[in-house]
C-alpha cells in the first residue's frame, strides 16, 4: 500500500493529492491508489465540487476531441462509435460466487473468472491518458436518501455527463469521514480510433455486488459508462432490499388537480415507451425522469429523484410535441447532444425534429448526405434512433421546487407502462396495492426498441420495467415491493397506462397527446374525485369524465366510438397474457411468491367469468 500511495502522490501532484487527503478517508485513498497503479494513467485530476474543477473537465472534453462546440452557447456534441450506440445487455453481467443465483433472466458470470478478465482488460489501459476522479451524491444531499459514490474514468465526456446528471458529492465525502460506505465505479474507454472506442468487441460491464463496484471498459456510450445512472441502480437495488426501501426505474412528477392541488406520481416504463414524454407533460411539474428511491417516511411513501439531470432519447422531440425540452435544446445553456447529425453551421438535427434537412452533415458514422447508404445497403438516417441529449432539470421551466427536497415528495400514485399493441387499455387503476404490484408491475410485457441492442418489435417480459437492472432474485424483489406498500396505512394508488394500443388494422388508438388525459384522470382517481367502472382487470374511466378532460386539457372532442374502441376489454388477449406470464414465473423464477400465482389465477377466473357472460370483447358500456 505504501508503494501505491507514493505512486498516487506522483500521478496526482501536490494539488490533487491534497484534495484526496482532505477527505480523511483511508478507504478512498486505497481505492483510488489501487486503480491508478493498475490502469497506469499519465496523470490524475481530482474533481471537487468547486466550479473551477467542473470547468476544467468541460474544457478537457473539447481539448480531447470527445465533445465539440455547437453554434448555440454552452451546447456540445459527442459521437459514440457506430457499434457502440446502446446498452450492451449481453456483456453486462453480475460477478457472482458459484453458490449465488439471481434468476434465469439475469445475466451473470463467475466472480473469480470475471475479475480476472476485467483486470486483464484494465491493466495499463489508461497509459498516456488523464484519469478523472469525481465524487457524487445519489439522491439529494443531506438526506435519508443520500448515497455517496466515486467515479474513476479516463473519459472527460463521461465525467462531464455525470456532472450534468448527478449531484456533486465531494463535500459529502468530507462529512462521511472514515468508512467504506460508498459506491465505486471504474471506467475506461480503452484504445481510441478516430476518437471512439476501438476494441468494442471486448466491451465489458461487470458489477461486483459484494464490493459495491462497477467496471466498464472499451465503451463510451453513456448507458454503459455513466456509472451513476443505471449501473449505480443495480448496486442500490441490493442495498435497498436489505434496508427496507426501493430503488425503481421511475420518473417522479407533479400532476396538477383542481383548486391548485398537486399530486405526485412515480412511473415505471421500459426505454422508449413514453416515460420521459409523460414526465414532461406541458403544464405539469417534473421532479425526475428516470430513477427514483422510495421510502416509508413517517407512515407515507415518499420518493426522490436520484439524479438532477436527464439523459433522454431525442428522437421525435420537437417544438409541438415536447415544447419544454425543445426550448432547453434550442436556447443557450449546458447541453450535450450525442449521435445526432451536425450541419456545417453547427446546428444539430435528429429524427422527428420536424426541421428541414441540411444538404450535408456529419454524424456518428461519418459524412452524411441525403440517401447515403450504410454498410448493409440501407439508407442511413440522419441520427441514430437512440441518439440522446443530456441536460440539467434546472434548465427546464417545469422543474419542481421539490427536486432538492431532502425528504422528497409524498406519492399519490404509481404508474406502470409499456409497449403493448393488443391487450391493455390506455389507463386502468388496480383494485389495491398488491393487485397493482402483482398485476400491473410484475406482468409488464413490452415490445423492444432501438434503445437496446438486438431485434426491434419483440414482446419482452419486463418486471416493473426494471428487469435489466435487478441485482436480487425476482421473487424477493416482488415481495419487497408488496412489503413497502403494506407498511403504510394509505399507500399510493397504482395504475397502468398503454400509449401503443392498436386496432386490427394496426392503427394506433391513442393520440400522441392523449397521455395527458390519462394522467389527469389518474390524478382525480387518486384524490377520490372521479368515478370508475369495475372490470375483471381493474377500474377504467367513465366516458363522461374523459369527454370533459379531453375538452379541458386538449381542447378537443372525444367521441363515444373512440372510447369504446380504447376501453373494450380484450378477453382472449388478456387470458393469453396471463398464460405467458404464469409460464415465465413457473419456469424461470424459482422463488416466485405464492401470492403472485394466486393473483394471476384470480384475474384469469374473473376474465373467464366475464367472457362467459359477455363474450370475447367487452364494451365498457356493458359493465356500467
């Protein structure tokens, strides 16, 4: 250790080493020294919460060529490699001892073999580069939700992204004093060619749950490298399971109700299923768009946004559909665009931006002109389908005042959504907390999109829209969700939404903005201000309520025919889903709780009884 500390002093220099010393934490010194010795950077920069340190990393992104300035002040763009454009699920694995199993759908590797592999890849990987040591706080600072974290990375882009997305934590570490109660992240983009990771075939993202450490190598895409987002989520899910709270893939937002009421909702959706667009509904308030911690505080379930920024999918963000995000992306302020098209004037373009295409430009794949073909012969799009923007929530006019509230917000409702073309109605309320967790959250199926590598349009089971990030067995996770709601007298109401329902001809039955109506109805239901119709699968809106809300919120008429098409209960499709879900839990989840099978069985019975009485497709008018 003495030798490593001497090397640490040498690589850091007096100023940066002093920053580490002032933390008075031997565990921090040992962690940083270990990976400096192993990864062998040319120099080390320690980022505190000071503005000059933040500015240093911003400037480095330009000097290193990881980001480039755009025409609008404060805006930059970054390109990932053509084959490094999404989360690499296949090579993201937990490092587990031989006697530990998390479940058939949770990827893992032998811990000893995995550590040997990742350490081999990391050996001297930072030679000639600068290592950035950055300190962060997950959740608001000085809060029961706060978790300290350290990121080591040789990518100024990653360090810059995390500064936008995550709250600073250097001062928090000073208060922490001695102790190892922090999350740790080690990342290297690896050897670069043309400014992007060259050895993407050796891309690895490994999570060691025992030591609260995540390794990421040979990748730049933020979903694989920005450790404080989905990677930290995996560590926090395990931590939460032992401490009696929840880490969820959820937005947190305030929905305005009558008489200046604001009701707070959390919502869990798989990627590219309308999660951010829901959280950003015009006229409502945003607390967070991606990850939430939920706790029972004084007999109420409260939630915080783990982050302070957004790493959002930019496709179809335009002035009409997303005016608040559009404003942030087209006015001066700190924004990083990734994998979009840049024209000669320094203006970004992306799919669905409703702007005129330039005659030429450059994107993640190189020079672009209209009609250019890719290697597979297909016409190359202007930007990648998974192109992103990174921006602080404080840049948005609808940012809620409770973003930094140490106690978060009290939840009135929880919403589960996904891409479902043929089964679920646009909005439905669960009968109670357990029914909501088991029949809304634990049964999510969603059609795949470009946000993850692999084929699009495939129906995938996605428990709580969180299955990719689970670090505990699924059955235990389901029980933890049930337990939290059952620990309070008045748990939040639970709803499902589905923006992707189609008719038999493939036509969408929801308008793009209809989601606002579904959320307004959910707010009224959570507050006890709207009636509902009981169906075999939950409570659905009455027509007259939706007719009024459509007029008040969207200023348009809502016909009875549309209502019937949208809210008809599709019994055969619902029964088929129950059979699919039951089979998944029986064959792939050995610890699936008995209460789940009972709920599936009860819902199937209700559907069969309704089918016998009313037929395969049940109009909501019949159930009134």
